[in-house]
């Protein structure tokens, strides 16, 4: 069946479902459907999600039982070579047992590592193709760089990308992709299994899809897709989604006919991992949720994050309905273990402890020492790593922070609450001040004539520090400091709206999402958290050339100001609704990426020192929910809290 025909069928089904909701007219001439004759059917589904370009394994801590005592161990977990080998082994076992098998990815392959910063989606496509996936849901991060990189990824993928509630009909480039479809139908010895994808209905609020794409409601679209599949004689249906486990549950409670939901987005490692000191999920693996008809149920699974684990669920059907659904997630690790024998430094295990830890792991069902795919490892090591090493090793500048023994420019999201650095209780993020300054520097060098920069601290992912003996490397800037690859935008607001933006985003950061707290350049003010709401921004001034230039003047509430920011918040996301509601004219896409701009800025400045953040923060006594607002006491690194 062609992609265009499939899209047409689903669109028709969705339209019929939505228009039929308010109608009392019922046909009396349609024949009563005759249920197909069915026999017992067993199937295995292996799944991963939110792998976020974690091509290589990363540090992972767990607790083993050695001599009947807790023994805290550090090892390396996951990586694309390890999950590829596991998926292939599960498929081989199923095929040897003549068991129907699916391998699915619940979205968000993009972002999360320096590999992605360098290779974009091309590296993911090449490696994921080795996994022999049967389908992948589209995640929100697949759209972080707009449609272009996603289109390139889809064209290179040897598996279908699934999104039943994404309408591409007004986007010619997306609509032309044969490998992008709402669902697929797999057939096993004459038994049809439908697999459809579901993406976030509000995806455009947290990513950057093309403006011509439409994201339809999750529950309505899911039911319409199930109905369309049922009309084609498919009564075994799997949904692969990227909407989060809570919404997966709501879909199961609101839709009849979905047998299994393979999820993503919430990074939920479902199951009980207390046996290795990792806690237990609030949602059980293979939870069965009753559908609205009160009779059938949907099984829900999800496999954590960062290519650490592979989930496997065995599903049995009887008369087209799920009879049993059971399985679990397995964390995949290597056998290079370390432990803090002296309480300070981790060292390799003694031979005896190594043996006991290996035996402990072997006795567990949810963690295993796993081999890697030689093919995938070779691609990474021979084709990707040389490019990466060359790219990340270049040093672009150094730091001279006289107030800091660690010689780093500290980052906080909320003033007074450290993130492994200083508390910065009054001034806010030192690192964020430089990131904002880089935006003004770059855009004004290209005649954008911006007056200031205001962006979110959540977009800044670390302190600014020298990551090797020579200084700050490109690898650190794009792989650790600013790894979201956000595009720069320009928004115009009048002075009164600038004041409102600052207060609402600070309030939002304190009460709702700390990453929304703003960091800025070319302005200075006091936020008085003890003042009446709506009057907390005091002494707001605009400072051409930066606060240190001492050219500040009171803001004119009636004047228009051009503000540099990132594309993510420019459209009103993460609490920045004033940008969307009060903007004057259209948001301008500057065409630059924040981490690339930061690299150029550091190269130009050469030596980064503390610069005034422009903030004087007076902490509130209480949050909006009545709970006390507590800052670090005593302050961490008080010499930096000036």
C-alpha cells in the first residue's frame, strides 16, 4: 500500500471520527461486522526509546550484593553497539523459535551528544539501520533543528518513521517522503499486526517543526487509526509513541482496540530496580490498563533513556485480544567495575570482588553484562571518532576568574541554589551572562541591531570551564555547555512588555520550571521577590555595550526594543508567553546556532572573566504554593556571591 494511500485512509478515518462525534444519525442498513476466526497468537516486541545519540557507553552506578552487603559499583552502560547486539540476539532467538517479532524505537534519537552536534541525523541513520528496526515514532527532538535534518534522516533510514496524528498534507517536502507514514501492517503466517505511531499533539510548543505541519489530538487520532486498521481486518494493534507514560495511560483509558503501547518521551525505566539500588518506577512494566469499553486492556511498556536498556515484552492474544503481557527492561553494562575502597577514589575491583560482582549480575533478570556489535563499534571507532576527536580537541579560549579557586564561571538556574558550583544568590549565572553576551555580540556584528539578550538558563547546560590543560575546547562548548543547538532569533517588544517578560519568567522559573529562569545581557535590574506580584521588577535599565560599560539608562516603557534570544523560547515556550503574545511584528530567524556563536565569541574574547550579570536578586520568602523558598545556607563559594 502506498504512503499517499495510507495517509489518505487515515485522514478520512480521523475526519469521520471527529465529525461523527456530534451526530445522532445512525445507519440501519449497514451489515453487522462478522468477527474474523482467530486462533491463539504469540508475539515478542523488543524496544528502546530516547536514545539521544548516546553512541558510546557512559558511566553508570549500581549496587551489588558482595558478602551479603551493599557494594556500590561504577561501570559503563549502554551505547549503540550494545543495544544493537541485544536487539539482534532477541530477533535471532525469536526467529529460531518461529516467534513473530518486532523491534521498535519510541522516538528521540536526535540530540544529547557531541556526535549529534557534529553529524546531525546522519550518524543516527547509519547506526540505527544496523538495528533492523521495524518502526520508530517521531520524537520532539527530531524537530529541534527544523524539518531539514529530519527529512535527511528519514530518507536515509531503512525503517519506517510512524506518526498517525501528524498531518503533512500542507508540507510538500514532508508529504513526499515514502518512509514517513501513519502506520504499517506486518503479516506473520497470515496474521496481520498493525503498528502505528503517535507524536505529541502539542509538539510545536517544545520543538521547532515546520509551520505547515499539523499535530492532531492524540486520543481522537489513535481511535481513528485503530478503526481504520480494523476495517482492513487487523485486530492486533501496537502503538509506538513519543508522548510520555502518563499520556500513554490516558490513551489506553480513552481508546478501544490498542493492544500494546511502546512508549517514549518520559524516559521511564519501567519496572522494579531496587535489587540493584536504582529504585522502582511508579508504573509497572507491562502495566495493563482497561479501555473505555470496560472489557479489553492495553499493555504499556517503555525502556528508560540514553541507550542504557532494551525492553522485551511477550504478548499472547486470544480471539484478537491480549491474554497475557509480560517481560521487562534489561540494563546493558560492561564488566569493567570500579569501587571506592578508600571512600574517595574509585579503583578497579579486586579479583575476588570482580568475581562476586559478575556472579551477582548474572543472577539478576534486569541487568546483564552484554557484548557489543562489532559492526556498529567499527563504524563509530573508524568513521566517527576521528572526525569527533579532531572537531572537539580545538581549544578556543581560557578563563581567568580571580574570585574562583576552581577557575570556572559558575552556572545556576535559580539564584542561591548551586549546580555543583557557586550558589550565586544575588547575581545569578556567571556562565549565562556570557552566553547572552555572545548573542548580542554575534547579531550586532551582522547588523541585527539588538538592544539586549534574554534567554532561558535551562538552555545553558553547565559551567564554563577549561576542560583540558590548554583551555576551553570546542567539544566542551558544543557537547556540554550548549548541546541543544538552538537557533538564534530576534523578538521586538516594547519596554513595558520587557518588564513583564522578566517578571513572569522569573516567577515561572521559581514556581514551575527552574530552567525558565532568564539570563540576559545589556540590561540590569532588581527582582524583589518580597514585593507585590506585578511590581517585582525594580530599577530596570538598558545598558548599551553591556553593564560594565556604565552607559545604562532607565528603560522607556513605550519604546520598542530588539531582543536576541533562542528560537525555542522566542515562540513562547518554557514560560516565555510574553514573547508570543506581545511581540511586535514577526520573530526574525537570525540563521545562527547558539553553540557555534559561543565558540566564535570565546575565540574573539580569548580570555573569559566574570562580567556583571545585571541581576540583583532578592529572594521571596515563599513560593506560590506556600512552601518556603530556600537558598543555600551557608552559601557555596561565597567569594563568588558578590
